């Protein structure tokens, strides 16, 4: 009796040990799968922003023309009294520092502002950026008959005289991530805003970025 009981007990312990180790193996497997899934998700969903940077901004020509009669209806204290025409060449660097994720720049724009008001923008053709590589794209912001308020025209004329034009830039990128043949169905917008000082077209150096703070 005692022997039988002890054998039953052994069998009981052996089978329960077997069950425990199977449960442990399953739990360990689930844990590893969950950890890998979380790591993959973090890796894929929280990728680094590609680095966007304006390499140069060149004002190829710029004219401010006074209107025959100011438009007072907009703001009697600061009427629109001039128009701005200009062509501004921009070169933009896109630097993807992600280790394995390529980026698809579905929309990529450079928007320029003067005194916080948009004066023009340029959009680049979509392109794919390989991981750990950089691309430089060129564009022209064409500003045609942009209305300027009296204060903005006065400030811009003063900037021209000093050969130091204060602009603000915004780089807006709508990006999908690419990993091998997988391309994310979702996209993310990245925006880089900077204050620029650009020399005028008549500056002895030619027009170029004199300072940039982002
Ligand atoms: C500005 O860009 C246009 C068109 O790409 C080009 O023809 C022109 O030479 C550029 N101007 C300067 C000063 O780089
Ligand atoms: C980066 O891209 C250029 C042009 O597409 C290519 O020649 C170069 O090999 C690439 N570099 C790396 C590290 O992939």
C-alpha cells in the first residue's frame, strides 16, 4: 500500500512537473514573441525623423513696387501699399540617419515667410531616400505680386539696404517609412522651422544664408 501510494505520488509529481515545465515553455515563448513584437513595433512606429536642412537660400532677384494707391480696406493703420516679386533658389538636404528604414518623401515643401506671413513656397517631386544616405534637392520659390503691408515693405526695404534679409523657413515633409519591400500605409509629417538671415542679390558675396537658427 505504502509503496503504491508513493509510486502514485511520484507519478503525480512527475506529470505535474511536466505540466509546469510545458506551461513555463509556453509562457516563455509568449514572452519572447511579445517582446519581439514590442521591439519591432517600437522600431517601426517610432523611427527617427530624417534630418532636413536648408543648405542654401539664394535670392536671385527681388523687387518691391509701390502700388498707385494703397489698399486701405484691409487695415486702415497699415494698408497694403506694395507688391513683392522675387525668385529665391533653395537647396534642401534630406539626410536619413535611420539604420535600416528608408523614407519615402511623398510631399516635401519649403515655405518662406517674411514677418511671419507666407510669401511663397516650392514643392519637390516625391522621392525615395535610402537609409543612411542623403539627397540634395533644388527648387525655386517664385513670388509673383505678393501684397505687402506698408510696415512689411518698409522693413524689407531696410533689410535690403543692410544686405541682411530676415526670413523664416519651414520645411514640411510627409513621410512614409520603407523597410525592404514593406512601405508603411500610414505617414508622418515632419516640420522644421528656422529663422534665416539671407544676403541680398546685390551683396558682394552674392546671395547666401548668413545665419540660420532652427
Ligand atoms: C536658380 O535656379 C534656377 C533653376 O534651377 C537656375 O537656372 C539658376 O541658375 C539658379 N540661380 C542661381 C543663382 O543659382
Ligand atoms: C548613397 O546614394 C548614392 C547615390 O544614390 C550612392 O552612390 C551611394 O552608394 C549611397 N551610399 C550608401 C552608403 O548607400
